[in-house]
C-alpha cells in the first residue's frame, strides 16, 4: 500500500505539471499576435511506476519537454527566401542609383549629346570646307567625352561607396 505522503506527492507532481501547462498556454495566447513568434508546447509523461506486490503503482506525471511548434522545412524555406529578397532589394537599390546617374531621357544626357554630335558631323559632311562646322564637331565631341567622363566618375564613386558599405556590413556580421 502507499502512504498518504506518496498520494500527495503524486497529486503534487500532477498539479505542478499542469500549472506549467497553463503558464505555457497563457504565454502562447499573450504572444499570438507577435510577428515571428512560434507557439510553445509542453509534453508530459508518466513518471516511473513503483512496483508493488499487487502490480505497478503510478507515481504521477513529469514534464518531458518544453519545445517550439515549428516546421523546419518552412523555416528553411523562409530563410532562403528572405535572403533572396534582401539580395534583390540591394540589387534594385543599386540599379535605381545607376539609373539616377544616367538620368535618361534628359536634355543634358548622353543621348542628347550624341544626337548633337552626329548632327554636327552631318553639317560637316554637307560643308566640309567650313571651319565653323569643324569647330562645332570638335566642341560636340568634347561635350560627349565630358558626359562620359562624368558618368564614369559617378559610377566609380557609387562602386566605392558600395564596397565600403559591404565591408562595414561584413565587419558587423563578423
């Protein structure tokens, strides 16, 4: 037979395990709207039974595990897609900056400078002996070179800034 102490011990273990289960449930309810929160689950199991002359006598319950309810496959997929989204976001930002550098179509852009350059060549072809037409071709060519050099300088600055930001991010990660 078992003593009153053994009976109370069995009841105490059951109450403690179920009190913890209520706390876990309350925690899950409190965090239900928190982004990224995954539900917790408490697993209980029967304690080791005592052997008596009449058979096995249960001794209550014990907590076996307190774990998160997560799908590892979904977690892996989420991590992959989040990394991919970050990569695409960075690429989008860089391409928008490059697009801002070129600023086409515009009155001061490369297309406009090239149109003026080819137009000057056309005028020179119509009047090859005209020194003014030659000067205009030279002037328009210098402007095309200036525009291209300006683009190159801005793209080099963008590259340098991007490399600096990547190094800073790498330093933070390390």
